C-alpha cells in the first residue's frame, strides 16, 4: 500500500484497542513514523503480538478503558514512560449484535461502558495531561457507518457509536481553547474479523461486499492512514469533524450493470425517441 510518510519523532501517542485489527495497524504506522506509543488493550496476549519486535519506542499496557482506573493507568503510562502525551486514539470498542428482544441489559450496558464511557474517560484523562503541557494535542475517536443507518441487531452498537460522534463534537468545542483537536473516524466494513469466519458471518459478508461501491472491505492500514493524518500537523485546522473511511458505503451501493432510464415521463427532457 502506498503511504504518506509522517515524522512523529517528538510525539507520544496512546492507541487503545491495540491488540488486534485497526488498533494494531495504527500502532505499527505510528512506530514507522518514529512516534513513541502506548499500546493499550484488555487483551495482554494480543498486545504482546502487536508489540513484538517494536523495541522500546512502544510500551504495552493491559487495561480496561471503561473504568477510571483503567483510563488513568493507560494515560499514566505515557507520562511515566515517555514524559508526555500528544495524541490519544480511542479505537477500542465492542460490537456484539442481538435483536431487540434478545438484547440483555447487561450486554447493552457493557457496550455503552466501553464505547461511550471509555471514550469519555480516555479523552478526559488525556486532555488533562495535554492541557498541563500547554502545547495542544489531538484526540481521535472512533465511530462506525452504522451510526447513521438502521442495521438489524445493531441497536446497542450503532446507537453507542452515534453517541461517540456527539461526544466528539462537545469535546472539540470544550478543548478547542487548549488547541486540542478532537475528530472522529468512521470506518465502513474493515477486514478485521477473526478467520475462519463463522458460517453466518461469511454468508452475510459475501452478500454485502459486492454491494459496496468499491466492492471490497477496507484494510486496517487504510484506516490507520487517516488516523495519522488527523494526528499530524497537516490537519491543524480540523476539529469537531467526522471522517468516513468506508469505500463509499455511506453514500450508496455499487451500481449493477448499465445505467438506463426508461421512464417515459422524461422523454421530452432527454429528447429520447421511441420506436
Ligand atoms: N472492523 C470494522 O468493520 C469496523 C467497522 C466500523 C467501525 N469500526 C470501529 O473501528 C474500531 C476498530 O475496529 P476493529 O474491527 O479493529 O475492532 P476489534 O474488535 O478487532 O478490536 C478491538 C480491540 O479493542 C479491545 N477492547 C475492547 N474493549 C476494551 C476495553 N474495555 N478496554 C481496552 N481494550 C478493549 C479488544 O480487546 C480488541 O483488541 C472500533 O472502534 C470499531 O467500532 C470497525
């Protein structure tokens, strides 16, 4: 994949959800761009795989972003290990699906605890450090294309991601006086599902992928490139925005075959002659 190159040599970044998927790709791209990185996740084994061979520019922290203690330990690792914090990428999330009738209160609350409370706790803890440093900073939150369309089984996940978008707008306003820029990345279908795919998921994806405008899932690296741009000086006048990285999924479906208008009402507009 062709990448823009960045130099984050002086910057310290936190990446949550770093044990796999998009988070792992973000960690690797930050390290390639010479950042120092706190890679955080609740999955210690996955974190160890992400960080293998990356050397002392990365510190792995096992923690739960949905608790104040977890968020504090992740942010504390940045200052303890690297002495500062410039970028906080709140990528960790959970997305279990269930029908309205099968959804339990416990699962609903857990989804909100991770996706909403976790994003809030991490943003607040990171912003306190950035404000004390007095040099601004970046917070990059995550949403999903499903936040603004209906998708069966996604009541908790979709609504929690919509809440993250709303939270990001408020945080952007409150943190702007400190030159802390807050933006949200909204991916479409990204190829992070553990393989082999369970049969129902394989069937659903096989039906969905050809309908995507680009007719393929995105790669975690393609999401990471957007994150690095939002963390870089190139996006210095961007805050409070939501960026889709979805291969066009948010605007429609891939057209099938030739585009033909055979609506006779518009023959007078098009000048079409019928035989
Ligand atoms: N993959 C997609 O198709 C897709 C689509 C739309 C949006 N997204 C968003 O992109 C982001 C990354 O997606 P992904 O597919 O790489 O996710 P993933 O499920 O593959 O990985 C998420 C990581 O977050 C960690 N995590 C979960 N809860 C945590 C907690 N409480 N504390 C710490 N870590 C925790 C998990 O252990 C896991 O390593 C998410 O925010 C997701 O909502 C993904």
